[in-house]
C-alpha cells in the first residue's frame, strides 16, 4: 500500500495504530478484544483505533466468525510505504514514530537476547555498513532487499507456506546518506 494522503499518514503515526497493524499482520484477523489482550490496551481504545485505521483503508472487516456478534478486523495490505516528498510534515512525523518504535524493539531484543532459544539467539543479527553510493544505487539496494524478502512475505497471506518451527521475526531495513561531515 502506497500512502500519499497526509491525513492518512497522520492517522497511521500513532504508536497503538502501528502496533495494531503489526499484530494483525502476525496473527491474522482479530477482534478489538483480542488485540487489546495482546497489546495490553483497553478494548475500547483498540476498537476506536481499528475504526480509524479502517477509515483510511489500512484495515477492513474480515469475514464474520461463527459468533456473528464479533467484529473481526484484518489488514488490507501487509506493507505500507510513504514518501517524504509526497507527504511533507505528516510523512516526517510518521517516519519519526516508526523509527522510534523500531529502535525500541531493537533495544528490547538486545536486553533479552540471551534468554532466547539458542537457535534464535544465534540467528538474530544487527549489522551496519557505510559505503559510497549514488542515489540510484541506494534505491536499487532497497528494491533488491525487498525482492529477497518476497518469498517470506508470501507466508503472511498463505500460512500453508510457513514451515514447522517458524516464528514471527522482525526485519528492519534502513538506508540513507550520512549527514555531511563538518570540514
């Protein structure tokens, strides 16, 4: 999903709304009550924020469960993209909130890593490299990395592709030029 409307960006730039999108991507269709339990939030708050996400097309109502009284919500797309050039200040704010959440996740993993199962402890990675690139090369690297992830992202919409023992893992990709050095 490519987000170009600044109002839709502002709607997404809320930590609980980003948490709801992440959760629905991980567990599939869920009620506000289920989301509230997973996110340690109130059902009323989750319900309100799910309706706001629906207003901007991030989520939609899923097929009803056997209990027709329950309202199930599902993602409309597992990936959201936005552009600073198109969204201006709203996109800058959304990106700031998103990066802060990712940094908090990475810090939490660093603090709990040693208590994880050995296979996960050894498989997890943090890496960085600074290399000279043109804007076109940086763009190509980003697209190549997303193509590399496509077969794994397909598992989100078709769980039968997910192998035994798989667990949700977060991959955060970021590429940007360094700030100029003071001379």
